[in-house]
C-alpha cells in the first residue's frame, strides 16, 4: 500500500516521494533437504515455499518523476528502495541482506 506526496515542478513535470508497505501472504514451493554426506537421506518438506524463512512485512521508500507528454498522457519513472531485510538469516544460515528494490516505467492515461 503506497502513500506518496506529489509535487509539480512546472506544468509538465512532477516528482513524488513516499513509503510502500508490503505483506507476504503465501508462497507455493516445496523445500528439498539433503543432509551433508548422506546421499540416501533426501527429505521433502511442504513449508509453504519458505514462508517461515521470510518476514511477513516489508517497508520501502518510493521516489519518482513524471512528465506530461500531452494533456492526457504522462510518462513516469519510479524507483523503490527496500528499507527492511526481509529474510530470516537464521533459516538460511547467512549474513546476506535481502531487500526489495525495483525500477518501473509507466504510461498514464487521464480519462477526464
């Protein structure tokens, strides 16, 4: 759920800044575990696709620029920078930081 503040730079350009919250609802994978040194011990667990290995909430910052091509069409470039490490590192046994980062390009059409 994004919450953004938009500011017009002139008649054609605008910028926006905001926060985006995310919620992990469900995943669909099985976990395949092979114990080290024992090729005969192959264990398949149905853990809802690592649902237990990720945090259920995410928080990101959103920043973007929009340019009105005409009165009805706007091009927009946005970036999203993750603020929260979404993985539970004790499950992965890693010190890696996993954040949700994204870049998007959009075309907006104004109906009225």
